[in-house]
C-alpha cells in the first residue's frame, strides 16, 4: 500500500490537504469520499514525508486509547468504535490514520496489523501490546494500560526536558554575559584607564588582550564550536564508533549523566514489565526494548543479553554479564526470575528510579540558581577588579 499526498474539497467547497494510505488513485478517491471529501489532485510521497505531516502528540494517543477502550467495553464493535473516533479527532493527520485503520480492518486485517502499517505513530511496543491483547482477549485492559503508560512517558519526557534544557539555558546566559562584558564593557573601560595610567598592570593587559580577541574574532568563537557540533552530529549518523563513544559520554557526564541513565533504566523496566505481563516472551520483550532505549550502549547491552538468553543462560546472569546494569536491577531480576514475578519486580525498579529521577532533577534545579548567581557574580567581580586595578594603583600613589 502506497502513501499519497492529496488536495480535496468538502461539501462546503473548502480545500483540505494531507496524506493517506491507498492501493492506487481509485482506492484513494474512494477512501476520501468516505471522509466526505472529493479528490482534486494527488501525488505519491515517501513515508518519511507522511510521518512529518502526521505528527500525533502523546495526549492525542492517550485520548485515543481511553476512548477506544471505553467504546469496546460498552459493546461497540471495533469498526464502529474507530468510526466514532475518526469523526471526533481534531488532528487532520490523525483522522486520516484512523480512517486508514478502518479500511485495513474492513479489508481483513486485525487492529494490531493495521497499526503496524503506521509505525511513525504506533511504535513496536504499542503494536506488540495490542497484538497480545487481541490474542488473550484482553484488548480493553491493554488499551487502558497503554493509556497509563503514555501518561508515564509524557511525565518522563517532561522530566528529561527539565533535566537537560534548564542547564543549557543557564550555559547560554553565562556565555552571553561573558561576550557582552568582553566585547562592550571591557574595551570602553580599558580606553579610559589607558589615558589615566601610563603602565597598566599585567592582569589588566591580559584582560584587554583577551577582550581584543573577542572583539576581532567573535564570529569564530561562536562559529567554530557550532560547526564542530554540527560536524560531530553529521558524522555520528553513519559512524558507529562515534555513536558508541557519544552514548558512553552521555551517561557518564557529571550530574546529568546519572539522571539520564536512571531515566533509561526506568523506561526499560517499565516497558519490559508491561510487555512481559501481557504474555510476550522474554526474548521478544528484550528485542522490543532495544528500539526504545535511545542510547547505543544500552541497545548493544540488551542485544548481548538477548543472545545470552537464547543460548540458554539465565536472565539475571545475562544482565550481570553486561556489567552495565546496577545492583538494584540485577537483584530484582534475580528475585523475579526465582519467584516467577518478573513483571512485579521490574515495576518496583521503575518506581524506585522514577522517584530518584524526580528527586535528582529537583535537587539540580535548586542548586543551579545559586550556582549561576555565584558564577556570574564571580566573573563580573574578577573582570571589574582587573579593570579597576590601575585606578587603585593611581589612588594609592596620591599623597594627601
């Protein structure tokens, strides 16, 4: 099935555009007509383009899961439930996706198979859980669990943003203050003191020389780090060694590294527990979790775990061999493996690390404010001291 970008007109003559899955132009026209639209023009597009045009937020997915679960629980069949959702969705791109789900199910596919045709919206975890719910006859419960999990993901994403964005803002402010002082304030004061003091102290001359570098080469001081960062990003897209090195650095950074590592552990334990509780095998759980870690080091560690388990090694032993997972995770895996409650043990891990992440971010934010004040104050005092040092020498030589 191909993807088509289209322009269509509704009954009131309003033009709308978007993208829709269809077998061919005739199928596209029929699908649009069911949406109350008449096809005007169309063209085939790549799935990456469709993915950008069909952005669906987590709150929209949460609402989708909740409403679909409620409708199914009330006895409404899947086609009618999706039709009701299609007619109430505000996001035009998501509305087209739901319409595509209806078409695929009418064509004989199951809900999980239809969702798998839209991987840019329904990821591997989502599809695997829906498939497990269909097989076990507990689709309502799975949809409820997905809604709760999406809420958790939204909360974790907010915590990660607070952990990363706030320090970056502070860094930008500090750099901006340094540039303003060195480019505008220091040259003006230096010109004044040069006329008053024939021979400036060494510290002042050094500061003025540094200021001249800022004034003459400010574009290089900004451009070189930005260019280096862009080059590293581009090279990292294809260089696996660099990806591995950057992934290692990201979890070993002071302050931010441990927080990011705990977020990944919480994500892993939550998704693993949810998948395992739905009846998915351990190997499949690990394989799915590899794709959601967002860190090459963690992905490779889970790949090694999967290979070890497939060769007959125990779960806790396989995780221990990676030398990456902390003792708490290993201990809970050992307990869960021996008692048969692996999902419950991992949920305990998730609870612990969620709390650790929240407390760590709160502590970091409470310390960044005073630290920023001290840093900026120290910079300003140091610069002003160096500038006013010649004036102090002049005043000290005056005899009253």
